[in-house]
C-alpha cells in the first residue's frame, strides 16, 4: 500500500478511535448524572418541558406500567428482542402491517442520539447503540433514563413533567391507574392525552392493567433494587 494511503487510513482509524472514546466517556458520565437534553428534545418543534426524577423515588407501578405496555421482555433481553423481531417478520409475511419491535433500550438510544424518521440506517444504529447501553449502563439506568426522556405529549418529556402537567402532582405520588394512562400514550404521545381516553385507549388501559397484574409488582424488583 502506498505511504500516502497508509497515512490517510491511519488518520481515519485514529479519528474513529477518538470518537468512540469520547462517546464511551459521555456514556460513563451519564451513567450517574442526569442528562441535560437529548437529540429528540433538540429536534422538537414544540417548547420542551422536562423535570428529572430518580427512579428510586417512583412508585413501582410506574416503571411496571411502561414495561407492561412497551416491552415486557425488558428484564431478559440484551437490548434487542430477537423473538419479537422474528414475530414481527412472521406477521408481516402473513399480510399484517409491519409493526415496530423496538425494545425500551432501543427507544432510549433513539431518543438520546438519533432522529425520528424511520430508515434502515437509523434502525441499524439504534440496535448497535442499544447493545452498548446494555453493557455500559445496565437495566436500571436504561429504564430510569427512558422514564425521564420519553415524550408524553407535545414537547412534554419524562414522567415527572407529564405527571405535573396532566395530573397536577409529582410522579412520585401517581396512582397505578394514572401511571397506566401515561404509559399508553408512548406509541403516539402527540395525539393522545391521559385525561380524554377514546374507547380504544380505554381498552388499551385495561389491557395494560391486566398485564401488570399477570407480571406482578415484583417483576422488575431484581433490576430496580
């Protein structure tokens, strides 16, 4: 290989290594510190409202409601739910619409670092980042960050800001029913409200409550305690 090409290749690898090291350091810092913002917040077309709250101060039914609604295999997968992806592909092959199979970890990675529009590039980056988050942060921190950065309305990020906005109280005092009503907003937060449920959203709320009962309130105990 010519010396000029070797020099360029060496510089490229050096740049990639520095970028990776910087990214790893950022993840390590925010393994403990609250995140000041996210990529989704920076791209929001609405004024952003967010208030950070520790997962240790939340009643257990809040994280349980979100897991029951969004990702019931969260405690056992490694950031990517291979079984759920397989089921989504089978359903698509059977003529059903292509549905998302993103885990809470993938959604956290997307909210933190990526962009809203769907593409194979974004999904690939999302999956890779999810595996890294699992290795560096672990389940409890991922769930805590997700509860604080997920969008619960137009510019409303995190359960604390959402709870204060919709219910006039801190998330630390929410009932199980109120927690469930927030959880069912997550797939489409800009078009739903927990205070005006459509018949479909009422059915969805009841389904999530049933799932919470079946999972049990100790379901997340091993990863939260």
